[in-house]
């Protein structure tokens, strides 16, 4: 089974512009990190959070995703 990725942002994140920006940032982080650390056959869901997803430094966002993937796959 291929690796699948989903993205979601609730209305708590903000208006449509803020939600779309958060999802775009999550997509780019996933595009950069998942080919190296993701595993085939897994489904990943990335959730945008209020203020933190849109305003966090992009390198830190990628680091957070890498850390989460390493933590999930080490268990």
C-alpha cells in the first residue's frame, strides 16, 4: 500500500485564508520530510493548529514533523 497523507485545519485556525495558508505550509513540510522519514503503507494526518502552524518558522515546522515521525516509528 502506498504512503498516504491528509491535511486538516478546523475553523479554530481562522478564516479560509488562514486555514489555506496553514495547509500549504503543512503540505510543503510533508513534501520535504516524508520521502526521507515516512514509511510505505502508513497513513499520516497533519493537523493545522491555531497560530502555531501559520506563524512557526518553516525549518522548525519541518523539524517538528521529523521529530514526530521518528517518535511514531520508534515505538
